[in-house]
C-alpha cells in the first residue's frame, strides 16, 4: 500500500501533533455560521463532536451536523436540548 491510496490517513510523531491535526480538521470541515437547536426526548448515546444527519421537511433542514452542546434533564419526563453546526460536505 502506498500513501496516495489513502489520502485521508496522516502520520504524526506525537499524540499532541495528532490531536492538533484532528482538531484543525474538525474546524475546517464545519460551517460555523449555520447552527440548529433541537429539543427531543433524551438520546443518551449522542456525544459532542459527533456527526448526525438531520432531516425536517417543515423547516427545510436537510444535511449533516456536528453536535456542539447537549443538555440532558434530571427529571424523568424532561426533554433534551441539542445544539449543532452544519458540517461541510465530504469531497472524498
């Protein structure tokens, strides 16, 4: 296997270097001016920095978003609120 076979694989000498690359790639692939807020029943497996697909015909929202913030209720009948920003389209 040659490096051009996998253009998205990078090498890093240290953990800090790998973390810095991953962090900058996340910021490059996110559109910070497009954000949504969602209120729903709690979805406990969601975490920040996870890509989700959102489709809502009423509001015209359709696409992938990166979760920024999650607020979970302590009450048994509460609703979760979630904030996400639009993710850039993959070009691969």
